[in-house]
C-alpha cells in the first residue's frame, strides 16, 4: 500500500521578508538616484599628447596646429573645435593620418614609428577603462 504524499507547509510572509524587500527597494532607488542628482560636470575635452609614453602637452579644442618630432619622424597635428587629426606625418605607413578626426573622450591617434600618441580626455568620458574588441 502506498503512503500518502505529505503536503508541504504553506509559508506566509513575515516581517523579516518585508524588511528585506524594503532594503532591496531602497538600495535600488539610491543607486538609480545617483545618476539624476550627480553634480554636473564640465564636458570640455582636452587632447593629451604623449611622446614615448610621457605626456608633453595638453591642447584645448580651439584652432591650434602643432608639430612633434621624435625618433626621426615629424607628426603635424591640427586641433579644431570639431576634433583632432594628424594632417601629415613622414612615417612610412601613415596609419595616424588615415585615422581621421577624433572627437570623443577615450579616442586616440597613434603614430608608432614616431612614438607619438594623441588621446582625448575630459569629463565627457564615461569613466570606463575598457577596450572592447
């Protein structure tokens, strides 16, 4: 003869369950409110120029032209309110010239033979330090 199956006991919410639910809800609201009430940050971008991994200059987004020489190569950089570009470089591959104009925080132009890197930095940067491939 088969034994009858036992019925599982019914569970009713307790005051501790309500406390945990309230804590989770409060935490979610606090994390979400952080984005709405965060102080406004200046969205100004700056072009950071590095040679051999050492920062040599920071350029504001205005009409500026600079030439950088290193390792026997010359890199001509133009900064406008629209972005930063390398107009001319006497390196063999011209990768830095073909990169075009960059205008968002985190973007960069690199001339490997000259060891010159231009990176855009500023408060408009999302704060992430990730390379997705």
